[in-house]
């Protein structure tokens, strides 16, 4: 049985098949049709629901795309949908603000927007609702009618009304494993056992990529092993020289750590997917995918990250450079899993610069990404240079020719131009839906030129984020 | 007689808790925010409902040589598999001209074209089974380049021209031109005689509607072998007609019904009909209800978009920037069939002048056939694409003469004496000078221009751009017969009012406005007026809700119906209560007269008992409009709506990324029916136009397959993309000079084109790379890639110190 809390009331239902999403459960089984399907791929936000999890500092209400969240992962959670907000005829402050500010037109995206704002309103971690918080909360919710201004106004106004939440019922404990092919090991030993028993099983953490095979590709998964309940995988283990980030750690939990230690990486993370996606997806998933357009691999390559691989035959550790074998292929053997990612602590004098280019600033996949790490000496020379690009090669990889040219040098004109030219030796990008080969090479070289400008002419304004309209 | 009930108090129909009525909220606002407003896929499903999915063409152009359906028929859950051979009536769903088969028969003409329909017990089963349909093809040469198509004579409709000699100020003196007459020699002579002549070309990309609710229809068996179709369509009468024709049934056997759409934007004007027809075909084949909801990728691949355009122009002008003549050629990429393309390209032609007096003009529209989904209506209906060449030309002229583009624009605006369009309609009154004057001041254009020029001189990478662009948009369907509407208004004995009209609600607030009109005329609060689904058996033979005309047409029809009812009530009351007929008014839920005050509910009860009809229809047809296609002249529009916008951008010239820093809009809605809804249309239209011109890129591979077929690859604006500083104002003090409902103006489409100011501001930023001495071509959407390419070209051209080859515009050597 699947046991969870739905809008405050405990709820049990027969185990859904592994590919069944929260949205399918709501709309098709429970006929609760307030949550809408706009894309079935986690890109539009019309299906957004809130998943409440009790933490020490209170309940965290996390927005999630119901269309790609497996229903099985609801076990023990409090699921809040748009139907669960109003009390009789009294609208929740989020809803009332949306009405008062004319923030719905066709109304189809509205339930998802209401739920994203509900999370912003109630999440115990969010102290201040400023414009940045509003835009971050809403970046994964597409609206085609309003132009967003009234929605932002509603978000600014909603906290004016207090709305304490009543504690939800606790869902009944129900046996929950192997139901229809869904395996949910509780620890690493159980995971190793499940993998040995089902070597063909698909591993799932956040499921933000895997579930697309079901919703878009219509694949019926036979066996899925869920990593999300394994405590060891959910830890960030701090050590003097870095952190082991467990394979179950979601991006949202990485944000404070990156904010503190790697601001450029944090800024990149803020542009990776949407709030909903970062609430579910994991760093390890991004690596295990080995996608050429994954956002984190180039950064982690530039940081000399390592991975810990585990399996029936024991564990092994390797440099991330060795982990990526080919297009969407990794060094993971059958029966193995990625257990943790080693993120080194920044060394004194070390700089990490990351720049991502995409057609749209928020929630868009990379066309070109450049990550550059180096240590700068007093004479302005670069040392320990690491450079890696995304979107430029079939697998995530560093740029050895370019790195060699930069090592020990100033980014002065001649060196810089040679390094820019070397990018075309290190990479042969292709034309695709996100950009042409020429654009990618030209843009990647310009990103390097940009870094040189930032380094040696810091007084020049080159960041769009720092520019305001001319005052009148 | 049965007892008449008391009115229950309710406030959730058209009610507003926050009235001021001029800002009444959307009639479904509460339903939207609670999730209780139902769309077709949310309705309780009829027992035994089947779900439909289609097997589609993987080829742009091919002959079908064999089909094997057994694997699909035997797939889990499958109830039926249908092909073109199963269609009893016409295999045709074309809106205006034939050419759109419901299911491909023998030949496929675009990737995504439906060939086989599969009915199963769930959508997933239907889709999985559709993937098991085996079809063999013999591929044929595909037309995928509209320019080549025009050169080869591959069109969906013939070309059409509008011409006007320079000295021909008014319609009365209009002369008929036919194709290929010597008058084109006059134009060439005029252009040759102008002190300056520039020419250019541009590509304007298409746009996916991306309505959040994908296309959907649900058909179910109805009485007497009839069929009821719930459709997400802007044009239920057309759904009714096409279902009837496909099934070989009379129109009265089919009911089409629309309560609300999750967005339409033109994408559900003609192209929703095929879904209704397929679902109805399934009903006829199985006797069970059938739902067809398109998954997003099927929707994006299989339905038409905004037409991409290839535009070319030549403009002659004097030293002050004043146009002497213009030759504008518009090539619309129509896709494989006519659909609505004749009208779309016509409207592009009607807007080739935008807000400017062109002088001696020739505008030609071509309708290229390509093997892609048939392009269709999209907010603006060709108007936006048609305005782009003249807006590009204004900037090119300014750079050529070393002027601010705003001054060139102002120089060429329609004004008294220069107020007749190239198709012979007088533009009266041209409000645009007033609007631009106000906006130029309120946006502080000149001071910001100076600040930007100074900033750009010092900033090596980031360049700012600023532009003010006008919009003039003609209101009316260019197909004259569509400018009509009907309404049905019913008063019940408890005093509640039920409205129906021919328009559909897709989020634009039409129902709210129409309820406001009825409430105002009957002296009632909005809470007493309810609107129910648009149904073809309530109000027949309706026009699509399109061309921004929904409130103009249906509002007037409702006004007529309500006026009829009020007249009846006044006639009754005058006699019944013995008061002077002309002293009677309806206000504050009362009938008021000399010495008389009767409650609304009581009035209706008495009227009912006296056997007064409490139900009335209303009808409206727009007066004055006409257009003669042979001569290319007439008065196709009842009036024009106006607006202007100032946009400021910052462009990173090393990456092509940009930010929209500030936008000021001043827009003309006449006397507003509902200021909140009007503002919502202006802001929403602007942001949709912003997406069209900057981020929304339709990518196809060489075989004609759409690669950007979902929101992961097709990027509409998010809340992060809207202007950081967004100032929107309605023009006040200028009620519509035509007798529209309460002197309001249509507002659905015109604001989309305000976003042209963003594109112009980006060009302005690019022009700074050449010290504003030359203009930089910028096709759309102006993605970071296009902007970087343009910036790189501009830098090279400046470095070379001479005119770059192949970048428009170029001064034509004389």
C-alpha cells in the first residue's frame, strides 16, 4: 500500500506501478483535477504541488512537478494540492491575493502558480519574501497570458494576511517495498542486495530525468530502485579539505554550501532547472546521466572533483575525469552505483569562474558553459589552471590544450587569443536545437575573453545583473 | 401556478467582492485559484470513455505505400483503429479552402500529420498502440524553403498587391490596379527620384502558441444519432460544421460546446476542429464517448504556428527622413495548406505601413507552400510580421542620415493631410502623435538617450539600447462576413440573469466584460448575472473569437438583447403601474419611475405573471466596412487601435545575452470597459511579443521535423524575463470615435506589437558598436546567438571602415 497524507488527511491506496506519477495518481485515480498537465516533462509548472516534510526547524514545503514525481515517493509525506488550500468559502491568502491582483487569465497555469506561492508563503526556511525570492519561486511556472506582473504583485501582497496551517494527520504505517517493482532500500546494504538481485533495475533519486522515459517515452518500468530513503546517501559529510556529497542530496540542500564557498557555482545552480527541479534533482544524478549538456559536470571537472562508486564488489574512488567514458556513458559497471561526490574545499587564492549561456536566463538548458579555475599569483599569472566547457563535446571533458597554454601565463592578448583558438582543438561542437557549432566556439572563446576582462579590468561593468535602467 | 422561488444569495458567478466595476475580476478567478474551474480534461468522464491517439507521419512529404494495423489492434486496451477509409463524409477539415485531410490518405505532407487514429481505454494505451502502427513510405521531394517555393510557384494561394500613387490622398480618387501593370514603373521612378534609396531584407521567425492547455476535444453520443462535442476551440460553430461534414450529418445533429480554454491565442481558431472531428469519428465508430487530448510534443509538431515571414523592402526618402515611396514584399511561410493563410498575409499587408504614411507605395503578399504543419492564426494574425519591415526601415533611414530613429518615426507618422493608407482607408483620427508626445515626455526619452550614448562610449562590453515604436492596428475581421455576433439573454423569475453569446472565453476576460454590459444596462450588480458555456444550439452560426473583436461584437449583441428586454419591461411597467414610459429606468436592482420604485425581482415576477417574454436574442453586424480584393482598396477596418512603447535594453556584446531594463507603454483602449482586464491584455500581449521576438525559436532539421517540440527546447518568457521596470498606462480622454460598446476599443491583439520596441532597442544597442553610423540587420527571434553574430558583424564592419557585404540595409548605388 502507498500511505501518505493528502491535504491534511491520511490516505492509503494500492501501490501504483513504478512509472505512475503523482499527477496521474491525482488526476486519474483520485480524480482530483485541480493540478493540470501542461507538458508532462517538468518544464511548465502547471502541475506544481507542495510536498511537506518535517524538519528540526519546522515543515519544509517544497514545490514539485507532480508530472514527473513518482507517486511511490509520496510515502509518509504530506502532499498539498490546490484543492487543499481554501477553508470552505475562505480563500487562502495566496489565492485571495491572486484574485485581488487579477493574476489569472485563462487559469490553466494558475493552480501551479498558487502552489509555488504557497510554498513561498509557508516554507519555514523562507524568512523574507523579496522580489528575488518571488522570481526564484516562480521561475518554473510558465504563464502565457498575464505577463507575470500581477502574479508578482500578488506574491508581494499575500503575506499581509496570516494563515496558520493546521497540523496534518500522520499517515498510517504501511508496508512499503517491492510493490509492483518499486524497491525502496533503507540502507546501503539493502541497496547492494537489491542491485545484485535486480541488475537491470533503474535507479531513481529525484527522478527528474528518468521519469521522462515514462511520461514522454511511454516506457513502462519493470523494476526501479529508489535511493531517496537511504540515510547515508542523504548526507553532506564535511571534512577539512572538502565535502562528500551523498548521491541522494538534492540541489536545494547544496545551495547554502555553494553560496558560502563557491558563489559562481551557486549562481549557476540558481539557473539549473527551476525551483521545482532543484527541490527534487541531485548532483549525483546530473553526473550519472553523463549528459553533454549537464550543468554541473564542467564545474566539477574544473574543481578536480572525485566520485565514490559502490557495489557488490566493494567501493572504488576515481577522478571525475575518468568517470565519463563516452556520450551518456560512465565508468559505472553493472550492479554499481554512484555513492557520493567529492567536492574539494577552495584553496587560498583559488578562483572559480563559471558562465552559462542559454536562450533564456531561467530554467533553460545550456548552449555553452565555461568553467575556469586557477590560482593567481602576485604578478597576475595563472596557476593550476582547469578549464572545462559544457555543450561542446559528446561527453563532459576538460580542455587540455587550452589549459596548457594558460598555465603559468598572464591572460594577456597573445596568450588569450591562442587559448581561445585552442578551444577549437579541444572541442568540436555540433549544430543542434540550442545553438550552432560556430556560435558555440565563438561564444566559448568570448567567455574566456570575458574572464580576462574581469580579471584585469575589474572597473569595467560587464555584468548585466549589475545594470539598472537609466534614471529619469 | 407553482410558487416562484426567492433568489438565493450567491457571489460566485460573475461576482466581485472588490468591485469598483471598472476593475471587476475575471468571472472565473475564484475557480482558477482553487482549481475548481474545469477544463475539458478535468470533467467527470462518461462511462466507457475511450481515449484517442494518432500515428503520425515521420516524413515531410511521402507516399504511403503500405499500412499494417494488426499490432496496434491487438495492443492492450485497444478498442478500435481508424484510417481515412473509415470516414463516412468528407475527409476534409480545412477552415476556408480545402486541403486539410482529417487523416492522411495516400500522401503525407508534413512531419506530424495524423494518419491513423487509435482508440483505447487509457491515453497511455492509445499512445503505446499508436506507436505500433506500421506504415511504409516512399519519400518524395519536400518543399522546406519558402523563398525557393515562391521562385518555383509553390503557393497555397495566389499573390496579392496593394498599390497607391503618391499623389492620391483619398479613397474617392482610388484607382484599381491589377497584377503586372505599368504603374510599378511609376513606383520605380518615384523611388529612383528620391534623394536616398535604401533596401533591406529580414527573416521574422514563427511562434508556437504554447497555450498551457493543449488541444483537446471530448465527443459523446447525443440524442437521435447526434453528437455533442466539448471542444477547446475559439470557433465552436466551425467545429460543429466540420464534425457534421466529416460524419455526413446535418448541422442540427451536432452540438459544440466551449466553457473555457486554457489559452488560445489563435491556435484554437481553425485547428481545434480536427480534434473534435476525430473524436466524433471515434464516437460514430464505437458508440462510446471519445476524448482526444494531444500530448505537448504531438501538439507542437502537428499544429500550425505563427507564420514565419521573409520580408524585403525598398524605401525612398528625402534628407529629412520623410518617405517618398516604399516597395514592400512580404512572403509568408504558410505550411502545407491554405488554412487561414490568405487572411494572415492580407493582414500583414494591411499593416505594412504600421503608423506611417508610406507615400507612393506597393505592398505585395506571397503565400509560400512548405511541407510543414499548416501555419495559422496567432494574436496579430500577420499584422506583427507585416510591421517589421517598415520599422526596420525607419531605423535604417535614421542611421543613414545620422538622426535619432524616433525623429524619423515621428516625421513619418500619419497626420491630418497624410492620413490615407496604401489600401485607401482614411486613418481618422490619427491618435499616434498624441500618444508619442505623451510617452516621449513621461518616459524621459531624450535624457535617457543622452545618458545611454554616454554610457556606451565608455562601456567596452555591455551596450545599452533605447527605442520607441508605435502601433496602429486595424480592428475588424478582414473577411467581412465574420463581423457579426449573436446573443441570448434570459431573465428568470428569481431575478437572476443568464447570458449566452457567440464568443468564447480563453482567458481574455470576454465573459466578464459581457456580464458587465448586461449588469450595467439592467441596473444589477454583477453577482446577479451569470454566463454559461458557449453552445452552438444556444447561439448559432457564430464567428470565431478572434481579431480582437470578441467584446466589440458580442458585447454589442448582448447590449441589443438586453435593450430588447428592458424595452419589454418598460412597456409592461408603464401599463401595469400606470406611469409614464419615458420616465422609467433600471438602477440599483430597481425599476424607477415618476413616483415608482419596484424591486427587480418583483418586477420580473409581475412581468412573468403578465406573460411578458423574458428571453431575447440580440444581433450585431459591424457597419461601414468593405474591401475590394481585386483593386486592393477599401475600408476593411471599422477603426484603429493605437499604442506606443519605449524599451531600454542592456546587451552583452561578447555573449549576446541581454536584459530588458525598463518598458513604458501608453496604449489606446478608447473608454475602457474594464481597466484591470485591459491592462492584463496589454502586459500579457507585450510579454508574448517579447517572447516571439527574442527567445522563442522554432528549430527544424533538414528533413522538416520540428526539433523544438516542448518547453525544454522552446522557451517562452518566464517571470525573470519581464521588464525590471514596467510602466503601463491607458490613454485617457480619447473615447472611440466610432459607436462601439461604450466607446471602448478592442485590446486583444494590438499590444503584442508594442514588443517591437524591444527588438528595436536591441538594434539600437548593436548600432552603438558602429558609433550609430550604420544599421545592423537583426533577424528574429533575436536569440543570444543571433545577437552575438550581429555584434561580431558590426564590430568587423566598423573595423573594416566600410559597408559590410550582405548585411542589410545597403544604400542602393545610383
